[in-house]
């Protein structure tokens, strides 16, 4: 009965009509498993796998697939392909007859029927298919033959056929197995691929044996085919030339299978910057430094030219260092001084006191220190900023105001997670966490005369910016950051912060040396570099100058071909006097300077002091100290103690106290600090 059943099925298949997809619809429904990022000129930058159920390459036309493979597939899978209408009745009846006699069943699926199964898995051939399932497959094949040409059917088959593992289609199988394009396959490679089709997961020996039969090969060629199959299945010749120059960008785009996205990056620059970062981090291995990131922005447009998220050899190379939040360190100081200049409470020539200071906070006293633990005494703003001195920065924050500075940073686009009071005085020294993306773009605001705008990865016309900082204040800050002599107080004259062309730059190192920054700009580009460890462990003996700065310098030199000699022209609203730049109306009439008001430096307001019961009362002392009040006197609990010019020694007593710094001429209180002394004084010890 079964031969009659199969004949009836075949007759129905030949007469049934259906709705098969057209060729373009088939192509659209089967995009590649990857997406591609291109650089700004269209060069491949990154191939990103976005479909993980299978691996399929870009669709290839029939003439881009080796003729030898096309011939082998037709010969061994469907030799009457050119003459049947989707169903090979002779092959179908012969298979039915063999099945009836109990002989080894011979496959009767044509290429078109197999293609129908590729397009609809419910129609795919299998051991458990019923007669009705076979009928549906044949009907679908007949419909395909009516909609598509033979060339289109063969092209679709070769692009969709499963080969081995996750490989789908010849364009994916040829590079994965033989390291070649589909049009470059040899005769031996073609016959091996054809031999894979009946059993894609078979081992090398079985596939080679089938290929040997297909080719009617002699012993020499059979040996060659076996060795070729073994090498192919072992991945010996797998193509490794996949574009992989910007692996961290996939998350920046909502990539779908087959997408081709053009970015603003420069592929050659991207590779060069990656090389520079890798080389510097290899050099810093003894300092326990593993990770880093680099971002290059075009000043005028905000376009990203290089985006290196990590070192290639990093154990955590999938972390995107451009977007990872880290403590900012001294990189926020230029924005603080720009605010103070803009408010006209400081000039570049103003004198600030770089000496020890203790500031009371709700959690205790805050005692800022300079990076090198040394103090310089009275320094001007130019030296304080260029030399990255911490105490003058904190004093500047006291003058400019915590809330205004916090608001300025937020307006610059820095992602501060907390309100100003949370950071307190440490805001001046970069306690907030920021990411390299936002920090570098904030420096691009300085490069653009105080005009802020968004950075972008996709080509787009430059949008209008927002004037966030006074251009005159920006110019003075940039002039300071470009001043090699001014920064020598901390960094020396020989350091990797000086470029052959004009540039302004600032380094930063976070608490416990966990983060290392170098961010700066030239006329055309802004470059940001972060160096550290993604797991947060501290570095050893690595500063901004020795860690991130060499990467910044070499990257700037790569970009230097577009730079020209000379310094930028000053904007309106500035005047030059005695070799220094001043905002209009802020220059001192007789070389005067702006000095912070007198302050009590110890004890701080809100301090709690504890008496030690193991030390005799007569030996316990508190040294009262003030800064900037040479003519002032100390008054404790209403009792005058003496001049505040030097330290005043006081024997502490338990209780609450108020210390005042008073002008002796008019009695005006210049500063005050309320503090507590806790503990009890023990009575004198007696022996008896």
C-alpha cells in the first residue's frame, strides 16, 4: 500500500497551490547573525555577534559561491534539480519501493524540499515525519518553484543549509572550516562541504569517507580529503580576521542581526590608540596596574574619534572603562578655579595659603594634604592650579561656595550621584565618581571657550551648544593648564605633559592611588585617559604623570598633524597686566591680591577632643592655631588668651568650649569654632 500512498501524495503535491515567500522576503527573514560597525569612512571597525542560536554570514549571491561546490551539491543532493518542479517523483517512488522491500531507505528530498524545511522548521525532514508532513513539505516545495527561479532556489539553499555545529550557509562554513571566502573553495573543499550536508555532525572520518565516494577518489586523494577534514573540524584553518577594533561599542547601539552602522570613529587612530594603551599598561605591570581606557573627541563637532574601553589582555577586558564610574581626583580643579575667576573673587595672580588646615565636618575634621605631603606657603592661583595643590583648592572652594561649584559640575554634564553636602570640602579634590566619557566632554567645554555640547558616536551635524562658563575665565584656566613653568613646582620641567604644539592638560589621582587620570585638549581635539584596575585595587607608586600622562602625550602626538604653532587668541573681556591675564575689572590697582579671610585651623568647629586618663593632667595640652590672622587674638569662652600669630598652648578641661578669632582693634569676631573636651581628669595619685 505504501507505494500507492506515496504516489497519491506526489500527485497532490504537483497540483496543490500555496503561498510561498518571494526571494527578497527570504533574504530579509534570514539576516546574518552578526552586526557591523564601520568607521566614519566606511571601513570595518567591529563585527558584533548578536544572534547566538546559529552563525550565519552576510548573504552571498550565487556567483560568489565556488562553481565546484554548486556542482557537487546538485550532483549528490538533487541530480534532477534542473528538470523537476520541486518534487522528484522518480526518486520518491524509488524510495518508497526500497522502504516496502525493507531495504536501506534512500532519501528523496529535493533541494527545493530541503529549502522549504529551512524556511519553516515544521516542514523539515526527520525520522518522525508522517505522510501528511511529507505532503505539506512537497506542496511548499512546489510553491517555491512557482515563485522562484532555479538559480534563486540554489542560492537560498547554499546560504541557509546547516553544515556543522552552529554554522548555517556556505558563506559562514567556508571561513570557519577552511579560512576562505565562499568563492575561493578548492575542489577538495567543495566535495567535503557537499559530504557534510547529509550528516552535518558526523566525525571527520565519516565525512571524508563520504567525500571519497562522491569524488570516486583514489587512495592518495582520499588520504588528502581525510587530513583536510580533520584540520577543518579542529579549527586549524578557521578565519580569524574578524573586525575587532572597538569591542565596547556594541552596547552603545541597539544592534540587530545584519545591521551595518557607521560611527564617527577613525579606524586607524583607534588601532594606534589601543596599541599605545596596551604598551603603557605592559610597562606599568610592576606597579600593579592592569586596566585603562582612552577617549578622543573632536572639539568642534563632539564626534568620537577613538574609543578604547580596556586593554586587550586585561582579565576584565569586557568592562567598558570609558563608561565605568571612578573617583575624579584633581581633574575637577580647573572647573573650580574657572568658577572663582568668573565670580571675580580670585584672579590668576591672587595669593592663596598653602599651609595645613583642619576643617570641621559633621563626621569629624577634614584635613586636606597635598599629593607630595609638602606645603608651599603663599602661592598664586596660577601655581596652585598648574601644580595641582590641594589645600589652595579647598580654600578656593570656601570662597566660591560648595553649592555653586556642585551646580556647575552638574551643568557640565558630570553625573554626580549626590547633593553638594554629601561631598563637602572633598568636592574640591574630586571625591565624586565620574566616567571618562562625561569628564572628557566636560574638558571639551573648556576647549570650546565654555560652550558645552553632547559628544556622539553616530554621524550627526554639530548641534548648538550652551554657554556654561565665561569665555574669559576659560581662557585664563586653559592658559594656566598650558603653562609648563607653572606646573614645574609639582611635576618638574621634564614631564609627559608638554606637546610640540599648544595644549592644556590636567592630571588627577584618586584616594589610595586607585584611579589615575590625564585629560587635556589642543585646538582640535580633547583626549581623556584613565589608568587603574577595574576591580578597584590600588596601584603602587603610579601617579598621573607616570601612569596616564604618557598615553595622553602619545595620543596627542598622533593627532598633532592637524595642529598649528602658536597660542590661541584671547576672547574679549580680558586684559594683560604685568605678564598675567585678568578678567576685565579684576586686575588689582597696585598689584594687590585676594587673600582668604582669617580662619581657625585647630580645633575645627564641631571637633571632639578626648582626655587621656593615662597621661598626667599637667602633661596634656591643646595647641590652638589659626591662619591668615596675624593681628588677631584668641578668645576662649570669653577669656582672651593672646595673639593668634603663633600657636597658643591651652590645658584642656572637660566640657563644651567656644574659641573665637577676634580683631583686637574693633572686637569683631573673624572666626569661631565650638568644640568639646570629653573625659575626666584623675586626682593626683597618692601612695599609702
